[in-house]
C-alpha cells in the first residue's frame, strides 16, 4: 500500500525493496520490485534486484540484464 501512496519516489520504494531482500521475503520482493520497475522504468536498482533475485525467471533475468546494460553499459557489477 505504501508503494502506491501519492508522492512516493523510487528512493522510497527502493528502501522498502531493500528491506524485503534482506528479510528474504521473496513474494513481497517480487511484488515491490514490479511496482518499482513499472513506476520508474529507468531505476537501476529495481532492474538489478530483478536480475539477482533467485525467484526471477530466466526471461525476467534476461530482460533485466539487457536493460541494465542500456542504463549503465560500463558498470562492472553487471555480468556481460
């Protein structure tokens, strides 16, 4: 519900997303991650979480990797 609050930013959703990742709440992580990417498609963190999330499908990981390279082609944290 907080992610849909008027005035929420990518930063706010990212903080909540980071908490769910650390708590290993995979269902909530996936839901928040989708919300972040849908609202802020150029947010690097959201795509990075989608790529590294063990619950992501192969198709999701592939799409995330492509977008990550488009957003930051010189980032050494992202596999080639």
